[in-house]
C-alpha cells in the first residue's frame, strides 16, 4: 500500500483521468439550515482516500493488538526488577503514544462512519481533548493491570479473560437476541465460513480495544455496515461506571496483598492518583462531547442531558421498593382522600357546578 500510495501521488496530475466521480456532502446545520455540496473526486484521489482509511484501521489494529500488550509487559518487568532503563522507558513512551494514536484514530473513524453524509472537519481543540482523554484512560488502565498482576499473578489471567470474552461475545449476544438473518453482504467472494471468520476477527479487535479503553466504534452485527451509528449514552455511562469500579477493586486487592517490592511506595497516594487520573479521563471525554465534538449540532440530546437521564435511570433501578403501608394507615389515607373529594364536591356545588358536585358526591 505504501509503494502504491507514493506511485499514485507522484503521478497525479500528469495524465488526464478518463472519468471522475461526484460526491455529495452536507454541511453542518447553521441556523437550522444545511446545504449540500457536490465535489468531483478523481480516480487518484479516491484511491488515496481508500489507502488512508486502510492505514487508519491498521493503526488501530497495531495499537491494541501490538503496542498495548507490549506496554503492559514492559511496565510489568520494570516493576518486578525495580529498575527503569533509558531504552525501556523510550520504548514504553513510544508504545503509549502508539496506543493513544490508535484510540484517537478510532474516535475519528467512528465520527466519519456515523456522519458519513456530512462534511466533517475536526478542530485542533477536539484532537487535544481526545488525546488527553485517551492518555489518562489508557495510562491508568495499564498501570492498574500491572499493579494487580504483580501481586496476584494467578488471578491475572481470569480477570483479563473475563474482560476479553465478555466484550467478544457481547455483539454476538445482541445479534442472537435481535433474531436477524446472518449477514451475507460483507463481501461477495466470501463464503458463509469466511464471513464468520471475518466477523470473529472484527469482534476480536473490538474486545481487545475495550479491555484497555472505551471503543468509539461500536460493533452491531445485524446492521449492514456492522457499526452502530446511534449515540448510546446509556452504554457509555455503564461502561465507565463498571470500569471505574473494577479499577478500584483491583487497586484494593493490590493494596491488601502488596509485597516488599512496594516498600518505598506510598500506596494510598498511588491509589488516589490512579483514581483521580481515571476521573480526569472521564472529564476530558465529557468536555469533548459537550463542546468540541464536530457533529454536536446533530445530537438529539447533549451529553449532560444524556448522562443525567442515564444516572436517573440507574438510580431508579437501584432504588429499593418501599414496604406496603399498614392497614390502619391505609384506612386513614382512604378516609382522608374521601373527605378531600367530598370537600371539593361541596366547593364546586357552592360555585354553581351541579354536574361536578353530583359526580363527586356519587
């Protein structure tokens, strides 16, 4: 792909292209109006856009299936050896930047896929918010996993597998519940077995991303594009609440079973810093969706309204049921209600509403 990109780039404009395609994009609404813009796209530009999309997806795959395990392993070795060499620190910083870049590209891909009909332009403030959001989220998550695995090695694999398998089977469970037909239009040349393998690889990548951070691209197998294009604030809220609770629990286990390796580490301060770091990631995420999202004008509700409704729903489901009132109190309430209705009927009769008073007395 790299060789073909350079070949197309240096030959662009030298030979007249036989035909061009016309694309239609809508502008972001201004004062309630949205204009449609037509643009001519040549063959060379179309191929370059295709390769750019492929590079973006490849960076996501490399980040979460390559750099994320590498960063976790290197930090784990540094903790056990109680030493951070210059070369290892450089590689860890590069791995962290690679993961953050992959998560950033995942966010941009999600925006462009969901709002494909619009001409989306991402501003530098949005890039900065996404970078800070993903940096705090991924750094704290990797540190929590390393601390937990350094003291309870035998429980590391069950925790990671539970996270991975849960996110791997989640899209399949939703697909089976929807009772939709098996997707056949992914690629015409693929058989049913090949399509299944492709979908498994897609959910494998989806699970790998969600183990470390929130995946902006939500897989939906019963959709023709395999992507959920709706903004689900409830799922986002549940994910971050559960992830915060899990991180807090893993840090608690590390604090209870920490070894002499952490003799010169202030454990309570470290736990507090990691929890605050994760809260900072959530804060930058809220700032991005509330103020810096390039398509925030298309949201049916703002992030504050959506999260507030999610919290209300969660509080309503967690609220305990009130016990039934005793019989004496129930009779007293009934008598009081009857007196109130009778009083309202008398007042209506005095005001000249005979029909309403008759119905009230009845």
